[in-house]
C-alpha cells in the first residue's frame, strides 16, 4: 500500500467524492479531471498542513525545547542547550515524577476496571426502556456537561474536611483532599463520576444501533438475557467497544482537570499532565524542564497510539 | 443499499456512520489533545493583551486587583488622578492569580503602560531582563517613603523600577476575647510560646490554626522561623541560592518547626487558609500565623476583637525584629505608549492623595507612603503599622524573594512533604539542595 497516506487523508475528511478516488486508484488516477485533481490535492494538503502545524510542529518543538534550559523570556537565539540534563533531573532529583507515573497508571486501571464497565452497564440498563430512562440519562450525563470550575467547587463542598458534606454525614474527620493516601481515591471517584456518564452515552448510542432482529433471533433460540448480551450484542458492538477502550485510555492519560482544580497536582495528586503544566505554564516557566516531562508523556501516549493503530490497520487489510 | 455479502459487512453496517467515522477521528483528536498540552511551550510566545489608549489623554493600566476592595481603591485612585491631571486611566483588570501566572507572556507581549506587581526578587529580575521601565526620575519627585521601601523598589543596577503602594505584615493573630477568657499572655520566647500552646491544648483549643492546601501559607511559617533562627541576611542569601539547604542552619529551622507541628491544626494539606481563619474566628483555634488579610474572614463587629503579636524570639542574638511584610505596588512597562502619562500616574500613586484614598477604602492593608493621613486606620492597622515601623529588616515572603520556578516547583512540594512526614528532614533537604543546584545554575 504505497499510497496509504493519500487514502488516510481522504478518509479523515470524508470527501463526497471518496468513491471516485478509491476506485480510481493507481492506473486510473490519470483519468481524473483537472478539477478532481485540484480537489484531491486540496483535501490532502489542508489536513496535512493542519496536522503538521497543530500537532507535529508543537510536538517536535517540545522535544527540541526539552534539551534546553529556556525560561520563556527573551529571543529564541538566547537558548542554551543542556543535552539530556533535564531528563536526568526528572528521573533523579524530581520527587513528584515517580508518584506521577504511578498515579497515571492507577488512574488508567481504575477507569478501565471500574468506571468504564459501570458506564457500559448503565447503558445496557437504560437501553431496556425503563420508565423515566430519559431522566436517568440526563442525570448521568450531567457531570460531563458541567463546567470544570463548577465541578471542582461541588466536590470541594462535599470533601472539605471541616465544612464538607461527607464528613458531616458520616460524622468522620477524614481529610479527603489533604491526606495523600486518600485524596487520589477521592478525586478518582469524582473523575469516575464524569467518565461513567460519558461512556454511558457513547455505549447507549451504539446499543441503539444494534439490529433488534438479532435479539429476537437470540430470544427465539432460547438464549438468556445475559447470554444474549455477551454472545450476540457485545461482539456486534466491536467498533464501539474499541472506541470506548480508546476513550478510556485517552481520558486516563489526559486526566488533569479535577486534580488541577483540587490542589494543582501536588501532595498525593501528582499526574504527568499536572507536572507539565506546573512547570511550563504560569510564573515558574521552566519551559525546558517541563518540555522534558511533556516528551516523556508523549512517549507514553505513543505506546498506546501505536498499539491502537497497529490493531486498526491490521483490520483494514 | 445492496444486501451485505458477508457477516462482517453486515455487522459493520449496524454502526451509524457518525460513529463509524469516529475511531480514526478520535485518534486524531486524542493526538491533538495530547499535543495541545505538549504544545504549550510553543504557545507561550503568543500571549497578548489589550492595551487601551494611545498617547494624549489616556494611560493604560494592567491590574491584578480582582477582589472587590482593592479594585475599588484603584478605581477611586484613577478617578482622582483624572480630576487632578485630566488624564484618563484605562484599567484592564485580570484575576489575581491569572495575572501572576501569565506575567512572563504579558510583559513580553504588549503590556499596559503601568501594571501592578510586588517588590522583591521577581521585580528585580524583570528589571534586569529589560522587561520593566526605569522610574528613577519619578522617585526624585516622591517623598514620604522610608529607606527600606526605596531599597525594596531598587533593581540590581541601582535604579528604581517600582513604586510601592501598600503592604501588610505577617504576624500571629488571635481573638482578644478568647485570650481574656483564658488569661493568656503574649509569649516573647519560644519556650513561652510552647507553654502557651500546651495550655491551649488543655483548654480544648487548637493552639495554632494551619492550612497549606494551596502550598504558600506554610512558606510564611518557614520564613518567620528562618528569620528568627538565622536572621534576615541568611534568609536573603538562602533565597538567592547562595546558601546550602543542607546546612545545619536550615536543618535547625525544620527541627524547630517539627517541634511545633503538634501544636498546629492537623490535616492542614486539605484545608484552605480561609477555613483555618474561620476556625480562629469561631474560637476553635487559639492563634494563626498569617498576613493582615486574615481580618477578611471576620465579621465587621468582630474586627475590634482581632489582635496580634510578632512571632516570639528564638535566638536572643538574632532578636525578633525582622518579619515578612510584602509590598504591593506598580511598575512601568519597558516601552509605554505614553511614558509621560505613565510617570505622572506613578507619581500620583506614590503620592499622599492616593495613600489617603487607600486608608479610607481598604482596612486590610497599610499605606506605603508615611505622609498619608493615617488617622482613619483601625486599631489593628495602627498596631500593624507600628510593628512594621519598628522592624529592623523587612522580608517580602518566600515566593517573592526567590526564583518563582524554585518556589513553586520545589519548595511547595517540599514543605508539603515535610508537613506530611516531619521525620525525614535530612532526605528532604538533600532533595531540595539537588534541585536548587539544577535550577539556580541554569
């Protein structure tokens, strides 16, 4: 497939003329009219430029900056290269780094094992057309719609040690946000609360698309509800399952917002994304050091992206 | 649509087109999302700002006074300035923390002619990097500032870059009524302080209210202990990266602090300073080391019940005369649109009239200009002004006296680590020192 990039770019924008181009591959490409060729060129060039300018250029710039000690002030010509020092600093003398990696993995595990299956479960329940299912749907999806600042505020009201709802109701004095052994779980509950709604909606959309005759056939064959779901519906939903999986991985890698609202990713809530922000954005301006952290995050993301791409491309063949 | 030929094709058609297109697109979105974070380094150069007014009869001002009271003060000062000079001030108010975090981009973009900032290391840093305008000739026309304030406004090159407007001291605050009820006396030594704390515990009070969720309040505790144990000059040198964090002097600060920690309110890392201040206000805590702004958390009729003392002496050769008293004020952009108007405005801000407006409007701060009429001060303000006036040295506060990258990415996590686990001081200090070397040599 030597012309793979062309095809990829085509599909990314879903051109109306897709059929012409795919059918006219190779030898018949020359038969395309002048207009067609202009259109195709544009369709390739525009996304290519956008992706390069918005994705690859910043990413490469980040990698380049990670070998400097730039403090964000002054012309680019003043930048000194320090080689791998930022990386060795990150690994050797930066105490929040190791907890951050652990927390990211914990986050992935928690979303994958608890939140995502729970969201799928809720979607299956809501698909049963219960009475008032629209109400539940709205209630569950609400956290995804609410603004971050508001969510942070709502959970602060619940988790505050001295004045919070949770301690008042339980009569306890657990330091939900301050105790580094507890706060990661407290925040993951809050984050899961959002994630469940998101997965629920995605999965529900998929379930609505499943042909009812499949279930009827399964019922006629005498399959139980559980068997119908796991043997018939679930395999049929494969594309959605992959999307849900990818969304879960992405969400856990970019987990950032709640942690930032709570305590800017410190004291038990270290996450890679929060460390990058702490160092790069704001007054600190350790652009070089922060870029090294960002590059590490990029590498971690690339691992997942590569696995995903490999899976998808193998299917396409 | 023709019938599907294979099962796979049939299954694929069950997925709505909008969803089917999603897998590749969500991948792109994900990649873009990841890079959005990664790209911030590049975007850092794109900061922009509105700069109102150009020459003639206007001057623009970038303000971090987003809280109601300081905002009101600034509005009144600029209105009075317009009356006296005929020049209109276009104020561009930005949220306080946002302003502080974006300051690098702001100053490198198109900053307003005059902008709010603090005295200290960061001010001198901007001056040295050519990001601020020289206002030495404004200082030639100013009067009523003590030498300490002039020194705090001076850059490394000996020129002035800052006009002070207001300041507030850090001290140990308490409620008079609570102390009268239990018959407590103001401690003047560390031993008395400890004894008092133990007595408060027996009386069912939390001796020292404490909160460090946001990371900076604990810096105040570190600062005052360091000033009491090692003195002002050591504080300055330590903050400038010249002294070693692994030295016995710093270790003694943390050892002393560890001895005091049992008197502090527990679980401080999940608490905001407002919540800690409210525990003082609700008479659950006996005292609280914080800035004068703690008074915001008290009702109007309780203001007279607030009192304070400066942190007691620890080493008699050092004394108890130094303290943290951060100064807020104004700076001029490197290339203001109208330098003449900007300097006029700064001169007015540093003058007595502007000081008088602040006295009347803001009970939470003190006026920097000693010429201002302070008869409008509350008892608390008068006492605070006396305290600062009697101070031999005035420090600005840890995060204003050192590099911001060191303060925010090293000191905050380190102090929080110490509060969590006060036993491993040696390991903590080694970690700080290693990071300090890396940051200060870059």
